[in-house]
C-alpha cells in the first residue's frame, strides 16, 4: 500500500517538514493543502503528523524533536523524506529534557 509514492506525493512529502514546523511559505502551504484535498493517503499522513506536532506545541515545544519525528516518519514509511540537516538546527532540544527525572 505505497500509494503515496507518486511524483506529486513525493514532492509534497519532501516539504512536509517545513509545513509542520510552520516554516513553509504561504504558497507552499496552499500547495500542500490542495494536494491533501485530492490525495487521501497524504491527508492521513499529514493529519497524523500535524496532530503530533500540535501535541508537542501544547507541551511547550516549538517543533517536533528530531527523534520523535524520525520515529513518526518511520512508522508512516516516510524515512525517505526526513530532512537531512536537522542536527545543528535546534540547540534547545537537549536542555528541555534536563532535570525531568525527579
Ligand atoms: Zn499524495
């Protein structure tokens, strides 16, 4: 059931990370939303990811931590679309997990 491997899907999924982080341009958001309207597979994927991002936001995270994102993408069979240069981008990832083991 790898329907979301079509050309337009790949294009959309490749930009998804920006969209989820709220860093996508208005026009890109439109494109993604339009694709989602036409493609149920992608809609499910984006909904799942967006819901998770929202949960993290409600817990004070600006965006999805790298590890959580990797796990989600793997669960959705999207590892091809994981953004590569993520590691140095969020220095706050680590400090937020400190001092929680009380
Ligand atoms: Zn699609």
